[in-house]
C-alpha cells in the first residue's frame, strides 16, 4: 500500500493498491495545484513539510514545493529528470525573452487586439525572421534534449513515463524512441500506454459504438450511427483547452459548408471535464453542427481515443471508414468521398 503522511501532527494514511510503479498526483479538493509522487508496490511513503495557499485565477492554489519524501525509491530520479528538463525549458525561454522582448510585447498586444494582420507583417521583417529562427531553433534543441533524457532511462519504466510527461502529442513519429527502450520499459504500465500512441489500435472497418453522452442542457442522449440518413458522418473528439482542436475548427466549417447539403453530417464530442468551459467555447466557436460532451469518458474508451483532436468518419451504415485525419489530409479525403 501507499501511505501518505500529511504532517507529523496529523498523520492521514492513504492506502492505494499498486501492481507496479505509478505516478500519483496528491491534491486538495477545491484547490488547484498538485504534488507528483512516484510510488511503487509495498512502499511505505511519508510526505512531510508545509503547503502554502494562494488565491490566483479562478480557484485558490496549493503550493506543494516545500515538501520532502521518504520511502519512495524512484522519487529522486524522477524529480531530477523533471527538474533538468524544466530548467532547460526555462533557459531557452529566458534567452528568447531577453533578446526579443519588444517583439514578444508587440505580439501580445496584437493578439489582445485580435490583429492577426499586424503579426503576419511583423514576421516578414528582419527581426521577425530572426525571432522565428530562434524559436524554431529552440524547439529543435528542446526536442533533442527531451529525447536524450528519455534515452538515459531506456532500461526502465521512467523512459515511457517521461515521454508521456514531456512528449506532447505522442504519435507514430516517435516510434524510434519507443523502439530504443528495453523490453522491461515497454512492458511497464507506461510502456503499454506509449505503445498505444506510437502503434495506435485501429477502429477502421468496425461499426461505430453506441455511446451515452450529455446534451448542452444536461440531458443524457444515446449516440448511435447505424442506419443514419446521411451518406457520411464525421465525429470530432475535441476539448476547449486543446489548441490543435480549436485550430481545426475553421477547416471543419469549410468542409461542413461545402458538403452538408450533399449528405455529410458532423458531430462534435467534447472531452472537457467542466461544463461551463465547454459551453463558453461553443458560444465562441459558433459551430453549426450538433455538439455533446463525454462527461464520464465512456466514448473515449469505446473509440480508443488516445489524443485529441481525433476524428472518425462513418458511412451510412455506421462503419468507420477513416480515422485520425486532420487539416489538408481530412479535406482531401472528404473531397475524394464526394467525387465518387
């Protein structure tokens, strides 16, 4: 079991059964913030120290920085890897801020004013090109640093864990990093998770599962796509906090406007945890298609969604004929469907 001690005066044991090492996030209900604790089976772990409450943003925050951990064998290696990576991130960001302070100030101001034209014109200047070059160079440097940290731990479960921690949207482009790991790392809990991203299971050819979702007014609805009246249906898994999802919306609107009257329908399925965040974003995006929310995450499990946006396309019988397409690839596929 995992035993957490809040402080020496008021010990509050928390017992969690573990079969293998897992990252546990310790938090306080009603507060933002959390403490990452890496626990293994049969460890008696004590967390001691003081926490600090702050009132920032929508919810008050708990600062867990001044804590110490005893009895967790993997805590120090994990914290060391995380600290090294974040220090590298901070170093690169600071160098850009120091050298391009005026450029970043201009971009922030233009975004507040929603003046995308001004930003585009700035990028065409000499200093704009220099700024873009630095940002892209830093991105490449950070990516290489991330890979190096993962490979340092390729013999154990920390490698796939760190991929999940820092790898962003893991996909098949990171297969070589996964392939370099030991069998022990691949067979760990986190190794199995990473495998589903780099070698994702396919839903192609399957009949789309029927799932229970919620409407905007909180009513439950069953989504079934068998024997639908439209020729094709596009199902978009997204979230209000997912920038790539929101960036895909203009493309989805173009597709919908072009083909809706020819037999294409579209449904958005949010994976948000907060109903208010979801509805506020819906109001901002003004999408003309139906939207629902997968509040209990049943749909994510049924469709084996590992990242968002995830888009599935079904025929009139509910058979999945395409998946995980975005941008130009999605547009080209839809064009091909209606050219037949």
